[in-house]
C-alpha cells in the first residue's frame, strides 16, 4: 500500500526568504507524526503545502496516491485540515458551521445529520452545538476546528498545533482522541510540547531552518540528548538538534 | 448539494447575521426615496415613469455595492478561514461564484424592495411597463458589475476599509468615463476611435441605453462579459496568492 502522504523535496521561498528547503515526508496509515521545530522553522509552511493552501516552489506531493498538483480536488477529499489558530466563522453557530463544511464537502444531505452527530459526540461539542462560535472559549473553538477536519472521516488528518491554548484536561482529551484515531489514519500534527510527542506520536520529525534534521521514533529522539542529561531529556535533545551550535547548553 | 450552493447560502445568511443587511436595506431604500422624489422630481415631471429613480441607481450602488462586497474575501483572509475554504474539495470558481451570487442576490433584494415606487407610478398613471422592466434589468446589471469589481478588490487585501475605498474609486471611474464632459476632456488629445472605446467600456453608456427602455443584446453582453471577466480575475488572484 502506498504512503497516504508522500511529499518529496519540498521547497518554498517567499521573495528572498527560503522558508522550506528540501523537506521530504512520507506518512502511512497508523502513523501519528509529531512535527517539531523552533518557531519559524517552516512547520506551518510545510503543512500549508501538504494541504495545497500554498503551492511549493519546487517538489511534489501525493495524497492517497493522487497528485495534489494535478488533481487537487480529489486529493483534498482525502484529508481533514486544522489550520494554525483554528479559524472559523465567528457569527455562525457550531451546528451551522459544521453543516456548512459538510455541504461544501459534498456529503449527501441525508448523511449530514448522522455525520454531525457522530463528530459532535466524539469531540464532546454537544453542550455548545447551538452556540455562536465567537462566544466559545478557546478550548471549544479549537475543538470546533478539529470537528470540522473530521466531519468527512478522512483517512488523513493534518493539524497545526491542535492542543495550543487548551487547558491540561482538554489537552488530555484531544490527545486521547488523536491516539484513538491514530491506529487507522495517517496523522501529522505540529506541536511545541515535547511530552505530546511521547504521549501520542509514533514518529517525530524535527525541522530546523527549513530542513528535516531528525526523523525517527520518540525513543530515538530522546537518545539524541547528551548522555549525561538525566532530566528533560526530550528538551535537551530538541535543543541539541535545532539550536545554533554556539547556543547549545546541556 | 453542490459546493457552490453551500458557499452561496452561508454568504447570503451571513449578511443577516450582522447588522449589514438591515443597514444596507434601510439606507438604500431611504436614499432611493430621497433621490427619486426630491432630486429626481418624480411628481413634478408629470410623467408616469421611473426614470428619476433609475438614473440615480448607479450612484446609490457606487457606495452601497462596495459595502456588500468589501468583506467577501478580505474577511476570509483576516479570519484565516480562507485556509479552510481553499483546501476544501471544491474548485475556486465555485467559491467565487457562490460568494458573488450571494452578494448580488442581496443587492437584488434591495432593488426589489423599491416596488412601492412602481406601484405608485402605476397607480397614478399608465407607465411604459417595458421601460420599467428594462430599468430594473439595467440596475441589476450595474449592481452586479460593481459587486464584481468589489469582489476582485476584496480578494487582494485583508483590510475591508481599503477594499471599500478602492472599489468606490474604481466604480466611480467606470461611471465617469461615460459622461460627455469627461469624453469632451479627452477629445482634445485622443483619436475619435479612442474616445469611442472609452465610451464603449463605460458602465454609464450601457446603463443609459438600457434605461431608455431599449433592451439591446449588445448592452446585456457587455455586462455579462464584464462580470464574467471580473469573476475570472478574482479566481486568478486567489489562486495566484497560493504561490506566496
């Protein structure tokens, strides 16, 4: 079975700035990939290319075997996407918003109610379903964004900081959800929280200055920390890989 | 349901989710009344027709159409929802068409609510109903054209105020070029064929000929082509921005 996400040699420049410089990434079903890197390393830009929001300056992307460039609409059917900051229309209710996304995704009208019900139960949105989105707390807004990405039960999920701004309980809930889905789907999520990688990811990919500097299991990731470090080994490994050499303090 | 209808419905109902709808309709109808009765002298002319109303429609739409179109795309960009919208499995033309049609339908609702004017002249006299129909068609076309311009400008900025102001200026220029005074100004230093070209692309030229009650294919083709070109340009701008 081919990889669900297959990105080869992605480059992206904005004017003179090289945001992404030769990133390759393949993700199979059953993998949860934690996408790590310092701010400005190119995580969001890479995710935007994987979803087709940005065209790569160079490189190729196939989603479920379909070229994102040649047949974007077929490719886009295969993934759900939570953009950075979980944007949504503030003046709509959760129900109207999710119904809109379902319709725009051309889900058959008779199926929409069932899809909505299942996703609302899964993400625990039942209590706010008829509330206007702008009145929701940050945690609920993020959950609406996740629900929107799941409404069509896609085989691929791409999420930019899904737990950002959530309280510890909400973080726990979202992680449980991701772990549960991770057995069947291909999931890419970006995060700044290294424990999250240990908790939910089967693989960690670290990018720094637009390049992949690590791609392996969370255990291998931890082993990158200098041997004498005993506490916060993940943090220390992260710094060892991404900080400019002069700043590495272990 | 096809995707464009989902976009269309969301966009149309979003006008009613905010005070935009109420403000637009009240201002539009209020100004339409003032222009028609006070400045247009509907009663003083002693003629049962709606020309005093129709001749002011482009000027009403000059400010009101940009207020409907300014948020179409700039709001998506400001909220970040453009990232969701453009990664949904639908063609960009569907999104552009859905949004445009929602704004246009809303403008048509405003036009339709001027029906008491038509009732009034029909009650007082025996107006040329064909001319009134032509006038409404002309008004709908100008509204559509301005919304097309506004949608294109809105796709270029995330700032709604900029979108509004630039749209007003562009719409104003598109009206201005049809006036004899302006054409006279160019006559001194441009070839007559160039003058004809300027007059030919002016909204006012085509609006006036429709408003006179003559529904000519030429004028309808002009508006349809212009609107289609503006929508295509909007789709291109949105697509182009993907390249960063």
